[in-house]
C-alpha cells in the first residue's frame, strides 16, 4: 500500500530561522514561505535528491502545531508523509483494521494540491502519519 516517502515535516517556532539553517548552514534549496490557512500553518519545502523536508510554522489562532511547539520549543519532527496510489482505498483498509483517521476522515487538499489524510500516532508507532494521493 505504501509508496514513496514524500516528505518529513519539521515544526519550527521561527520559519526565517529554520529556513536559514537549511539554506545557509546545510546548503539546501529552500522554497519561499507559503501560507496554508486551511491547515493553520505556513510551509517551506526543501528539495532533496530523494525526498523533501517540509518546515511548518504556526499560522493564526488554534494552529494544529501550536501544542506540539509548546512541548518542543526548539521545534522537532512533526510527521512523515507517505504516498499511496488510492487514498480512499487506503483509508477504507485502515479503518477496517481499526486504525484512527484524524478529523472527519475525509481527505483535504494538502500543501501540494493533492488529497491528504492524517493518521493517529497511537496506531502508528507514536508517529503522526500523513498519506498523500500519489
Ligand atoms: Co506534510
């Protein structure tokens, strides 16, 4: 069911500082910051040869990453995103196996314009998992 690792997401308290680490210290190609108001975050993508890093900064009131940053004030790995060929089939299979989907269980359009779902960490080795339609 799982395809490629699409990205690893890192929550940061300060996007300019986080982007500078990847651009200036690590010498990576860093995108411009994009507001994702539907998701309560701003994102920067860092293109690597085999995958991407997604930096997340809180946007607006009640950002879904606000509590994570309270617990991890320096930032930290927030989720991993795997590609699936058919996100509805993947969801239905996981739900049938008793796994928990966050939110209302319906895919939302994610940062790349493709449908995404988030899976509850308690069912996935303590890791928040994003599935993205390939
Ligand atoms: Co993501």
